[in-house]
């Protein structure tokens, strides 16, 4: 047994012990697929954050945390007699070989774009072989994805059959149109506060605005998640700088009027 195999066996043994009704961990024993799913998603984002920061030591730790999530789900499935960790590994190995016939077979692809098309064709054939009846170009896009990511995938799939704007200019025009519609709904909401119909329309128009913004990022070949993470980090950095400036001046940020806070914000922008 290789060192890697021993490490995996040790991890599987640890999870089995944690889930053992006789002396296991009470918290781990209480969990099910639904309760663990949010942690799985969170750990995937922690991996992305470590990559964004270029922190390989943190990436090692976060990948371990993500692997633990796979082991946790597999252990719960094994307890139900559904499948085990080995079945998960075997399934992904088979899938990777099946979807790369140009590597593990005698097929040929010209470039990465051709490989993407081949990948999608193989996935479609897999769905049909499994008895799938959804023949839409949008078939197979998970509803469990973060909504911004699902928006981009929906747009990508539609673009593959030609349903796409020819460039960013019409997307920008559409974005301006959607912004005006949002503005109109805000005005309606101010005129009739608490009206559920107006609030529903406002939510719908904001959704349209965000959907078009995601499409604009796609046309710019910008990852929406990475762009939003960058914006979040920038805001956090500047806000913390504001707090530090206020503290250095002997006041608390929350005790200052908005005008004074704005002055700190402008200073923070210049400094960061």
C-alpha cells in the first residue's frame, strides 16, 4: 500500500470512528446530507479564496477540508447501503476516461474549444443513455449552483446554439434599460410602501439587472465570482481603513454622521 493509500485509509477510518454510534462524536452523528451540504459549499469557496490569495499553505489545508466533505458524504451513503468512497473514486475515474477519448483512446481534438464541444456532446450522450428525456440545450445545469454561476452557464449554453448578443455594446444597452426599469420600481415602491405586488416587481427587475450584469461579465471573459470576490475584498479593506482612521481620531465610526464617514471613505480610497 502506498503512502497516499494509507493516508486515505486513515481518513476513512477517522470518519468511520466519528460516525460510530458507540462512542463517536455527537455532532457528527447528528448530521445528514442536507445539514452537511452548506459546509461543503463553504469549503469550496475557502479553496477559491486561498487560490485568490496565492497562499499555497492555506490551499493545502482548505483542500483537506474539502476532501473531508467528500468523505463525510460518502460515509453517510455507505451507512445507508447506497455507495462508499471507493465507488465515488471509481465513478469519477471512469467518467474522466470516458470524457477524454483523445487522451485515453484514439479520438482527436484540434484545440481546447473543440475539446469543450466534445465534452458537452459526451455529457449529452450520457444523459440520454441514463434515460434522460430533457433534450434542451440547457439540460443538466444544476439548480444547486450559486445563482450567479448558474446564470452564466445558462447564457453559455444558449450562446452555443446562436442565441447571444454579438458583443458587449448591446449588453451594455440592455443593462442601462434594466437599470431604468429598476429605478421605476423603486419610485413605485416609494409611492406605495409595503405593497407586495410592487415589491415582487422590484425583486424581478433587480433579478433581470443582475442577470444582464452576469452576461456582460461573460462577454468580457471575466469570472463573475472572482470579480465579486475582488469587490468584496476591496470594500472590506477600505471599510477597515475607515474604522482605523476614526479610532486614531479618538471617535467611533458609528458615532459619526454619514457626511463625516464619507470623508473617511474618500481617504481610504486614496490609500487603498
